[in-house]
C-alpha cells in the first residue's frame, strides 16, 4: 500500500465530501432539490442539455475516484446506517421544536396569546409526527395516520 491508514481515511473522507457536494449541486441543477422543499433554494436556470452534460461529468468524476480507490485496494464502507442518520435528523428537528416554543420566540419580541396558542399547537402536532417517525425508525409502525 502506498498510503498509510491515516492518509487513506483522509482520502476517503475527502472523496465522500466531494461526491456528496457534487450530487447536491446536481440535484439543484436538475430541480430535484426544489421538488418538495418548503422554501425552494434555487432558481432552476440550467438548460436540459446542461443537466445531461453535468450528469455525465459527475459519472466521469465518480469513475475516476472509484478507479483510484480500486487501484489502491481501498473499500468505502457506509459510514453509518440510514436509520441512525434519520434518527439524528429527528433529534435535530426536536431540538428545533424546543427552540421555537413560545418562551424562545418571545426572545424576538412579545407574543400575542393567539400566537402562543398557534405555536403550542404546531409544536404538539410536529412532536407527535417526530415521535411517530422515531417509532418507525425503531421498527414500530404507528397505528394509523393522525390528522
């Protein structure tokens, strides 16, 4: 092996970062990143021919990385389970819900009683959904959709 273990870890981490960044950029360029977004981030200004060309170039980029890793006999293993990643995202969402509670929002100015009631209701609804999502991640299917 021409690279030591630390160098190999650095290369793999860098390759993963480049791949994910380019994948995200491609999703933005094809409009996929905006499909379901609450707040679309990008103006879709990439022409169809450019989208096709960018997809092809990303494949070339990945092939060069893959060939390099194969020559170095380096295998890329998934870094974590998808369920673990989803659970982490749920936990971040729950932290965000805590931050938007009435006491937290009041730091930005006084809340009306109606505003307080709306935020409390929103947090209750979203907390139930995150609880259901965590149950699903733990292999327990909720009994049915809730309004």
